[in-house]
C-alpha cells in the first residue's frame, strides 16, 4: 500500500483528490492538510511514501512545505500539484526537492500515475510542463 499525505487549501479539492486516489486500490491517504504548516506537522507524524502538495496555500506555500517535509522525512517523495504551467514554478518545485509536478487541470488518472511513478522511484511531470524539466 502506498501511503499518501494530501495538502490543499480547498476542502472540495482535498475531498476529490482523496476519493480519486483511494479508489485506485493501492493508495491509502494517511493525512490531509489545509496548508503547508499542517502538512509539515502531519508529515513528521506519518512520514508517508508520497506527499501531494498544492504549490499555492496560505500560512506556508507548497515550495517551503516541500523543503521542510524533506528535512524531516527525507524518504518521502513530493509531487507538486499546481494550476501554474510556467517553467518558473516547475523549476522552483524541483529546486525544493519535488519529484513530480501535476497540473490541476489533469485527469484524476494522471495523479494516480504520478503517485505510482514516484513510489517506484521515477519522476513524473504533466506533459504540458515536461519540457521544463
């Protein structure tokens, strides 16, 4: 079972992501956060295999949360979830330590593929941003 931490500041998005990922059958959501600070605290408690982190959140953004999660759980792989298609955001996420970058306008199956890829030790990028990697 792949353990996952979800962090997004929109409750409806968190609920939808949880539903999509858990329906895959091999993914278990172990914690859900509404901001980066909560994500870091929950990562420390759960040290999940994968963390799906929204890039833009209040209190602490996804870039800083990625850095801090990796400091306390270096084996956790981060997939950044974003609405931003620009190379600047992709590079910032990668520089922070993210292993993947999935656009919010992607289909749910793409996020499942990303989680499984990261769990297998591979990187994953939405096709629209892969050119920046």
